[in-house]
């Protein structure tokens, strides 16, 4: 019985470390890149000009995210607020660039990706 308790205890500790390791590998810039790829791959009706501008919007967005994450010690309410502002700026640029139907598709893609159109 004691061996079973020890084994279960060790399994719980291992799962806790695995969970923590996954959270620690979070890379916001990589997530921005994944989002851009998702948008470019799944929005079939983009013009070449729109694709170039989207690439630039996401490049600038990634730089802002990188600067923000580098200038903070970790997640905080202030960082979350600043991140939402950065996302809102990106979404406004996308709204200006895309047609109404394209923007609806964009919002759907972002929401399906589990990140939602935060800072809308």
C-alpha cells in the first residue's frame, strides 16, 4: 500500500513539472507568427497587396510583443493591459485593410485559434 502511495505521489509531482514546463515554454512571438501563418493560409481571397501589408502588420506586432515581454518580469495585470492594447491596434489595422467579409473571416480564424479577437 505504501508503494502505491509513493508511486501516485511521484506521478503527481511529475505531472506538475510537466505542466509547469509547458507554461514556461510559452513564446508570444512564436504565437504571433503562428497566427499570421493561419491568417495567410486560410484567407484565400487576399490580394497580393493585402498579403504584403498583413506581413508588415504582423512583423510590427511581433516587435511590439517582443519589446513588451522583454521589458517585464512576467505576467502581470499591467502587462495584460498593454498586450490587449497592442492586439487592439493590430486588429484596427486589419479592419482598415480588409473588406467587411474578410474581417469577419479574420475574427473567426482568431477566435477558432483559442485566442479570441482580444482588445477588439
